[in-house]
C-alpha cells in the first residue's frame, strides 16, 4: 500500500511538472505570436489553467516531503505524549479541511458539467476540464493528509527535515 501511495504522490508531481512545461510553452507561444503579429486565441487562459493545475497537483507531493509551511511554534512548547496529541489534533483538523476542499472541488466540476459552464474568453473551454485537474489535486492532497494522520496514530510517521532552519530570514 505504501508503494502505491508514494507512486500516486510522485505521479501527481510529474503531472505538475508537465503542467509547468505546458505553461512555459504557452507563455513562449504568446510572446512569439505577439512579435510576429499573429493572434493565437486562448494562450493566456490556457497558461492560467496550467498554472493552477501545477499548483494543485503538486500539493500532496509537497506535503509528503515536508515542504509546506508549518507553524511549529506552538508544537515546540509540547513534549512527549502532549506533542503527539497536538500532532494528531492538527492532522485531524487538516485532514477534515482537505477533505472538505476536495469535496467542494469535485462538486464544482459536477456543477460545471451540469450547467455546461464554459470560459468567458474567446477559447470557450468547458470549465470542467481545468477544474477536473484542480479536483484531482485536492483529492490526492486530502489522501496525503489522511495518510499522515494514520501514520501518526500508528506511530510510523517520520519527521521530515525540510531544511526549514536554513531558510530563516
């Protein structure tokens, strides 16, 4: 099961990287088309969709690597069982919020399909397509938080050193 979850997190990170490459292509296409006085419709909208996709698809992988911003000031006050209890509480609350985020993201996709929602730009993209990427990212993000919670409860969660102390300003 661990290998499957890690593969899911890695695959969404790879998809985020592909979105970043697509974003670069869209920006370069936009700049080049302006220099050549050729109008390529939708480049700005697609660049925005790809940027959002990259951000949402990278959420779970970033969480699992310990790279999300985390306020440990309060957690640092506790030791032993009290700290573990605060970790479980924090991860429970984060899991709940991530699950709500995933639920409403999926609901948004469903509503866009039902109402035949399209973008207001000249590309007229059905909105469920970019929203589907967002929903996938939030579902995997919620899965990653629940995974962290289960690992903490079972006592198998390892503290990831993200080098946070190296980035003090």
